[in-house]
C-alpha cells in the first residue's frame, strides 16, 4: 500500500515481547551505527526493507538507518563515513564490504515547518520544476509519511527494541 501524501498519524508501538526481531539478527555494524547515534543523543532507527525482512523471518540484504542527525553530524561521528548525493544527502558508513546507509529524517517541506536554513537547502531547476536538492529535514513522523510503501514505514527503535508502525505496515505485511 502506498502512503505518500497520507496525513501524519501516531505510530502503533509493538513492544519487544510482541515481535520476532532480535538484535542477534541485525548486522553488528548496523548496531554500531544505531548505538553510536543513540549515545550521541540522536534519535535513530533501523528502517525499511531490513525491518520488513526481519519481521518475515528472512535475512536482510542490507540495513538502513534513519536518524535525526544531519549528514554532517553523522560524518563527525564516524571516520569511516562518506557523504553522497546532491538531491538527497545521505551518509554511507563503511565497514569493509558492508555499507550502512544513514538518512536524516525528511519533511514534506511545508512552508510552515521549514526554517530559513533548511529552505536554503531546497532548490529547483527553474525551467523544469525538478527538485535538484531536497534536504529539508523533519521528524520521524514526517519521514514515515514520505515513504513509498507502508511496510517501509516500519521503524525498529534501538532505545527499547520496539517496532513503530506509522502507516499500517504490519497488517499489510501479514497480508
């Protein structure tokens, strides 16, 4: 089910005892990234296909992290980090052959939620209207609404090992 354009909703929080994800199933490197962000005071979640695969009992092909830390803040925490992308600025934290992709929570860019610094990070190609850069940061709730499918809006919270479902992804996953 697609969720883009959906109104913000409060997540359903599934406590550790009620889901099958174990930290033993998560890449040691993804855990390093999550814990370092958390210990530095940033909100950080395992998100997307990795969470979906773990809930389905499958081995994820990769692990992605969504966080409140901006790309430059992620880079400052990890000497093995490289910032990539122009339109969507991402941090790649490399551990040998494994790359953990770290994305800052994104916002839809509504004028009333964007401050002047963030607005400067959004620019358009005047002739086509194409967004060249879209680094308008937001909250985890805003980030979830921007995801393409409901199951990609499932967030594993390293603080209490819960799963947060912002868009009805768990029922969709069961179907």
